[in-house]
C-alpha cells in the first residue's frame, strides 16, 4: 500500500487537512484523498470539491518553461537566466525612467498559497514599487476599513459556540468560510435552542436551513439593515449598560436611527416588517451569543461599506463582543486584513488605498489614463485578474498598454496571455506552502504543508524566482549571505539570530530584502528542504513577543526566544497542523487598540441619512433583470481548476432563473439564452428554479476559462461587468447586481 501523506485542500480559505496517496502515471498523481482527522480545524471533514484535487495537480495549461512574448504576440520558450536578466533590466529601466512606484504588483497568493507574497515584498522593495493590490480589494476592503474605524483590528464571529447565527450575503453551504461548514449547518439547524438567520435574495442551501430567512430584494440590504437597527432602537432592545461601558459615539448613532421610517424601509427591501422585527428581537434576546458573517452578497454590492458598518452596529447594539458565541479578535501570525486604515490615495484617480491595497476596479482606469503618474509595468503573481476583476476586456487592454508585464503562475491563464514574460512555478503540492487564513478562537492553528511531489524540471518556487530577481537587481548587500551562513554553520541558530538582528540595525536596505536573505541562509539549513519556511521564523519571533500567554497556554513555554524557537520548530514538524494560540475570551478586548469600541463613522452615518425611503432602481426598460455575476456553487472554485471536466454536475454553469420569468420569456430547461449587459453579452444554458426571485438571475463564479486547446466552458462573468460599477467609498465592485436583459436565441 502506498503511504498516506499529509497536506491540505487549496480550493477555499478553510484549507481542510487532507491525507493523500500518490501514484498513477510517473507517480505524479493524487490517487486517493481522505479528510485528515488530526487537522485541528477540519477534523477529517472535506466537501465534495476536494476529491478533484488531481485536476489541479495535473491540470490543463501547465507552464513548463519561462516564456517571452514575440512581437507578433506569440510566445517563445527561453531559459531562466535570460528571463531573469531581461526582466530585471526592463523593470530597472522603468524604475529609472518613471520611478519604481510605477511598477504595480498584483496578487501574491490565492486560497492555498500565502508564502509567495512574503518573498515578493523583497522584489517590490528592491524596485521601489509601492502600489499593489489583490482580490481582497474587490471584496473585503470596505469591511477592513469599517473594522479599522470601529475596533482598530479585525473581528470574526464565534459560530462554534453561538446561540444565534446570522449570515448576510453568505452561503457557507457552498462557500464554507467556517470549519466543517456543512456538518456545522446541519447540526445547528437541527438544534431547537439555536436560531439561524439568513439574509439573502436567493433560497440558497443555507437559507433553506434557516429559522428566519429575510429574502431581501437584491441590492437593498442597506434599507434592511437600517430597519433592523431602527427596531432595536424603537423597541428599546439595545444593551444600554453594555454600550455605555464599552463603546463611544452611541448618542449620534441613536439619533440617526430614531427617525428611520421602519415600515417604509421594510417595503424598500421587500421584507415583511414582522419578520424584520422578529429577527431583531431574536438577536437582542440571545443570551448565548450572536455570531455574524457578512460576505460577497453584500460586499460586492450597492452601499457595501455602509452595509458592513450597519451589520456591525446590529451586533454591537446587541452587546455581542468578547463573550462566547459572539465576535472575537483572533490571534494572528500574519495579519491579512492589515490596519484597515486608508492613509494614501491611488495616484491617478485618487481612490482610497485601504490596508495598502488599491481598489481593483480603478487599476485599469489608472493605467489607461494619460496621467503622468500612471503605472507603467506590472508583476502579477498567483492571480488571474483578467478573468477575476470587473471589466475583463478593459483590464486586458490595460495590460497590453504597459511597458512590461511579468506573470508568475503555474498555468497559461487569461492573464498570462497578456504578459511580456511568463514565469512557471512549482504548484502548491510541489513545494512547502501555508496560508494565513487561520482565524479560529479560542484555539487557533497553523498548518505548514510539506511537498507531495518534486516540481517539474523547469519550474521554480516563487521564493527562488524572487531571490534571483533581487540578486539580478543588485539588491542583496554584498557578502551578507556568506557571512550569515558561516555564523549559522559554526555557531548555530541563536548566534545567527543575534548576527542577523545586528546586521538589520546596521543596514536599512537589508530589511527590505530580509525574506530573501533568510531564504538563502536559514532556509538552506531547514530539514526536508523546507527553505520556503524561512519567512516563518521572524513571524514566530514576532508572535512570541506579542502573545506570550496565548502561546504558553498552547503549550509553548519559556522566555520569548525559547517560545519563538519552539513555535518555529512546531511549524516545521506538524504535518497535520497544530494549535499555536490558546486564547481566553477577554483577550479580544486586549486586542482592541482603541480605548472603547467606536460606534461613530461620520461619513457612513451621512450616507445612512441620505438613504431615501425608496432605493434607486437597478433595472430599467433596457435591462429589466438583476444579474448576480459570480455565485459559489457545488463545482466552482475561482479559477484554480482549469479543466472543466472536474465538474460532476452543472457542467456549463447554467444561468439560474425563476420559473415565472422563464415562462414569460418562453424558455424551457433545454433553452439557450443570450444575456446582455452594458459591458458585453454571452450565450448560456439555463436552470429554471424557485430559488431565484422574479427579476433575479445568477451565473457562477470561475467559469468561462479559455484553455490552451481552444476550449471554453460556460460564461466568464467579468466579460459582463464594468469597472465603473463600484462602491463610492472602498471602490469594491457591484458584481451581485449587474443590470441585464435576456434574449431568446
Ligand atoms: N464552491 C466555492 N466555494 C468558494 C469559492 C468558489 O469559487 N467556489 N470561492 C471562495 C471565495 S474566494 C470567497 S470570497 C467565498 C465567497 O463566499 P460567498 O460570499 O458565500 O459566495 P457567493 O455565492 O458569491 O455569495 C453569497 C450569497 O450572496 C447572495 N446575494 C446575492 N445578492 C445579494 C444581495 O443583494 N443581498 C444579500 N444579502 N445577499 C445577496 C447570494 O445569493 C449568495 O447566496 O467563497 C469561497 N468558497
Ligand atoms: N464577477 C465576479 N468576479 C469575481 C468574483 C465574483 O463573485 N464575481 N469573486 C472574486 C473573488 S472573491 C476572488 S477571491 C477572486 C479570485 O481571483 P484571483 O485572485 O485572480 O484568484 P484565482 O482565480 O484563485 O486564481 C489563482 C491563480 O493562481 C494560480 N496558481 C495556482 N497555484 C499557484 C502557485 O502555487 N503559484 C502561483 N504563482 N500561481 C498559482 C492559478 O493558476 C490562477 O491563475 O475572483 C473574484 N472575481
Ligand atoms: S471546505 Fe471544501 S473546498 Fe474548502 S478547503 Fe475544505 S474541502 Fe476544500
Ligand atoms: Mo474571495
């Protein structure tokens, strides 16, 4: 029997632990997959998507050599030395002519791979590149900003222990986002002491399990959330003493909510007032915690930043923070959400840069302007923005207009086709990898995965690519690696740490390229060729300095340096992952850097005050439907699988439509229909289903990839979306409410 090896699923942020057997052709296939019982969060759980992981390992369109674009647009294979030296020279020239800040960096990691992002910081700093973005800036930045204003940190809901669960624009049955989502949903919905509330226009699988489903009209959550808040105020359900003790800004918030015409707002969002009042009462009356999760249904939608704020006000007025089953602040190794602050603006359109990320919807616009500060070059790593960002055609055109585009990926993607250089990577089962998507509480875990296979001959890890780029750019201080290596070899890790710290304080430039220096020194000594784990070493030290007690409770004792060493060693030797933090509920309070939770965000209260009692219509005579462009389904997984045959059902990614609408249009279940939006059109199959309300249609996320063999399956959603359709504050897209019309064909 072949040996079972540990790894993780890389298809969503849960990264469930897996055990696999490898074999098949040349031993390079994943032939069997089980859930890993020893994984601290998933505990053996897997959803149906994981069984397809060999479609990633042996996927279509794999890159096998560095590629350079010819003048006629075709690509030629080149060797690594040529690729690295030409790329370094071209980017250095852009830096010299226009400034390094004109070199934009996009990506850095996906659902399963966050180590590349750590190494790319060195290349960015070596080039002086200061503008960057990734998928978070088309979903989460509005929420990050709200969290930054209210808490000064990031918060999460404690679903494991709550009495009431509220999902707002979130379908965990498909999208997960909480560990063991389906098992959890089933258990929770059966428990008569617990209440699940779902806010969704669709009768999603999650909504079906809900006790209270608020079937909101698409795009009107701002009215619904305001109505819930106004009920809490009108019925005096809010927790006055708790709010007085823990928050600031309450009077202005109460004042704003007192004048809300509840009945009209309920009509505006098409949810019966009685149901809105019931939901408010259930949340206010809970004694065992209310946990809340907002996601793309509102984050990629109208008034998204405002709705994120209102959602947080709902649970704050109910006093739901820092107690079991309420909201908490997780212990983090690396804070993916950043500060939530917006201290800079993007250079051309002046959009707020939140947590360091330029809003995705303005990138193409900034490139295509004639402004002298426009970006001139781009490095894109582990992301497929031509497919995943609003306005695919415009993004592609923007890439084509740049001086130099470098794509670092495992596959020839829609984005790579627009690159000047494409660099082939080892995939996530061919190198050490990890994510920082671990947000559990009170016990949080980390999982560094070992490789299952060696990389194909000509594919390098991102760390190696960035090391070579930094070296070619002359960014690594002369002799430093040799010096550190000899200390490490002769005197060990403690002396190495001292020497490294001294070198850092003596030489500012070393800090910029520290990940590469660690990779080239400490990394080379790690067991199992785990060089990529080198960037975890400073994170372990940082965590030991910030959270010694949490670390101690998780079993890591000693002084700071001892704790850090033990933590780093545990990272390297825990193939199923391990618990690195054991918190207490009051730790959440200690992690809020503000004196009190701040309820008052004046800009958003202003937006609230300006909400009319009837929302502006999304539809028109020309576009009578609202399209949800990018729903999560059984067989969608962003663009991680490039081979459409992994799908066991809904192979084409049908357009979902309500039976009445289908009948009005004369569509039956075999029909093909053309969907037309302001940005483009596409022909699709249909699925006629009561889950959709009349006037609302949906297409799945991640379909419509163009394979190298010329195949395309389903609709590419962002050929139908427009960059202008975005949130007034955070710039996040309105993918969930795209005006559309359907034409029989
Ligand atoms: N199967 C699968 N799982 C995934 C992914 C995947 O591609 N496939 N991707 C992963 C990623 S990157 C992410 S970010 C998460 C996203 O996870 P989710 O946000 O849960 O996914 P979506 O299906 O995009 O949207 C969630 C819900 O929003 C609802 N919605 C649509 N319009 C509105 C509205 O106007 N108001 C409200 N309140 N709700 C609305 C939809 O009906 C849907 O049920 O999923 C992750 N998990
Ligand atoms: N209309 C619409 N658009 C959407 C959404 C929607 O709901 N509607 N959802 C959005 C959301 S929430 C997200 S998160 C984005 C996701 O969109 P992206 O951030 O673009 O990410 P993915 O589609 O996951 O693509 C990941 C890329 O990484 C590559 N890759 C895989 N493994 C490795 C590796 O080990 N190394 C390297 N270097 N590359 C690797 C893959 O080949 C692929 O090209 O899509 C968004 N786009
Ligand atoms: S929930 Fe499903 S897709 Fe997400 S990591 Fe687990 S097995 Fe993979
Ligand atoms: Mo996402």
